[in-house]
């Protein structure tokens, strides 16, 4: 490794640490995702645009994007069910790339010409995270061909790995927050039923549960209605 390349990786490491602190400071999952794609533009050499998508049961969902061009590219992968990022999440490969979008591509014959029309020259896809039935990818694009060398690929893979941890932590925090909020609303609704309608704690919960089952709605929604109206469900 030359001194220049060593200095580059040192700067990258510092920037990556700053990214980690920035992602953990975000207050929502969406804010975390939005910051990940912005950091990709800053940290991956040659990256002009970036986005995050998920594939669940072969359906593509765009979660974050730095521009409408990226959103269109994600939609094209959904329409054609092909593309490097689609493959990254369905085949569970860590990295896929199109070095030169101007050249014919036998692997993605429909997607690549459309991507070229959007003004893109090269792109990469990185496996971002995995769950039981959901996989995701970080997509990075350049308007110029052959812009992503081995250094850019390694940087993208490292960034995607760190981003996956931050995304998972953010989602877990959000789920816990929702669970605590739901518990608070159910407790408040039971208090109303007990105080205003003379029910025992056990009976109040049974009333909530039966209303949820009869209406086929979430227990939290029934509790929220009781908190709003103060009325016992029919």
C-alpha cells in the first residue's frame, strides 16, 4: 500500500466513524435511511446518486433515494425483475456491478438500456441487510462509465455493512418505542373502563380484546378510540 492510498483509507475511516455517529443520532428509521444514501455520495469515490431498496417476495420497495432518477431506476428493476441490485438481494451476493452501461449487457438486457436513457454510466449494488423474508440493497450510481474501481467497491461494502447495523438499531428502537406507546394507550383505556364503567382490570382487558376481535382491528386502535371518546365498546 502506498502512502497516498494509506492516507485515503485513513480519511475514509475517520469519515466512516463520523457517519456512524450521525446515523445513531437520527430520530427515525426514514431519517437514518436518508442519511445513509447521502453518506454514500460523500464516501464512495465516483458516486453521483444512491438509493436503498428492499425485495420482499419478489416485490421491490424503494426506501430512500438521493434523486428521482434513482427512484425511476428502482421502479425499472421492479418492472423488469432484473438488475444488479435485484440480484444482490435475491441471490444474496455481496456486490454486483455494471462497469459500463453504454455497452450491451446480456445479463440484464432490458434494464441496462433504460438505465442508459436516465444518463447513468455505471452502478453497483451492495447487499445491505437480511431478515427472515426481506432483503435490501444499497445502490450507487455514476453518470460516467467505469468509475467504480476495486477501492470504491471495498468502500461501498464497508459502508453498507456499517449502514446495515445502524438501520437495524434504528428499526429496533422504533419498534420498542411503538410497543411502549401501545402499552401506555392500552393501560389508559383500561383505566377509563375501570374508572367510568366500574369494570375490574381483568374484565376491562377482556372488553378491549373482544372489541378488537369482533371489529378485526388492532388492540391499540380500540384503546385509542376509548381514550378519545371515553365510551365502552359495544
